[in-house]
C-alpha cells in the first residue's frame, strides 16, 4: 500500500471508486478542480444541499442536549420545519440511551487508514450499538440499493473493530451492531440492517481485496465507468469528453455535506488503532 501513505479512505471515496475508477482518480489522487456542475437546476440543488446541511446541524444540537424549543427557533424554512417535525417523534426516544452525535471514528484495514463519521451512535441499555444515518434526499433509495452501499458495510465493520475502545466493560460485537437509515421525507420508513460475525468476516475480505485492487490500478490505470448515465451527474465528465451539460437530478442528497465532514484531517479526528 505504498501509494496510500498519506491517504485516508472513507465510504465516500470508495463509493466513488466503485461507481467510476476514473472519478476516484481525478477527485482524490490527482485532486483536480471541478470543471462542471454536478446537476441542474443549480439554484434548486444548492438549496437542497443547504437544507440537508442545516438539518444535520439541528439533529446534532438535539443530541448534544440543546432544548428542542431553542432549536425550533432557528428554523425559517417550511421544508426544513416539516423535516424537523417528522424527526422529533423518532429522535426523542433515542436521547434516553447513551448517544454520541457526529461520532468520528478512525482505524486501519490492511494497514490503510479509514475514517467514518456517524450522524449518531446509540448504545442501548442492552448493549446494542446502533449507527444512525439521516438521509435528506427527495427520492428514497431501495433497501437493496442501501444494502449494496459501501457505507452499509464499512461503518459496522469499523465499529466492530473499535468496539472495545468505546465501551471496555461491554465491547461492541458484530452481532450487537445495527445500521439504521432514517429519511426526512419518508419518516415512517426507516431501513435497518443487522450486522453479524459472518458479515464481518466477509467485509474484512472484501475491503482487503478492494484496497489491493485500487493499489494495482496505479500501474494498470483507472478505467472510466461503462454506465454513461452516471456521467451526467459527474462534475468531472468534461475530463473524459463525456459532455459539458449537467443532468437533471431527481434525488439531491447530502453527499457534499458528508464529503465536507469526511475531508477533515485524520489527525483532527483522533485515530483508534486496531
């Protein structure tokens, strides 16, 4: 892994690699500037992204102990208010357990550094470790799509590896970990994924092989995706001569907000070695 001496992996980076190797190379290895808009219409996209960022900050405040009445006074957008009203019945019961908002975790897989930022980590009285992720996209992804996301595999894996550092008297075991996606626009349709020892072993092998594959790409080359539809929503498409015009996005989510969080310097997070 000599190529990755100063490189930390995240779910966002690996998801980009899975979707398009060339985008991963341009974005993270070559660190090219964005030459094209991601999607249109721009004003709507920017508003959706800003609302997503604001929602995550409101949720962080709630789980940090700020009274919900004080938080509500900050809301001046009708859509954000609707999200918040949808959120409270789901969120308030969670505050009765041990909870850690914007929980940052780092560690190593196959000697390569990884980082993760959980929107919320809850540890129940029964020593269940539950990772929550808030989704503000207009369109809900299917359960099968969520299951295949790198995030659904990486977050529980890192938590399982670091579990003994979080609660030494009752460390997190793979079978005690869950991943829950909650959707602002579909408040009654959360998706829950139970982790397991078997899945943990599968994921360790999967990420080890994925890292080896990426390392070899420095010699063999990073390939462009064969799915040209993805190019419409890629800000690097002009580098690949696959069009200058952005596609119309049906589902604006919090990707860029998550990206800002994940791009924190790994030394600012506080690395847990395992």
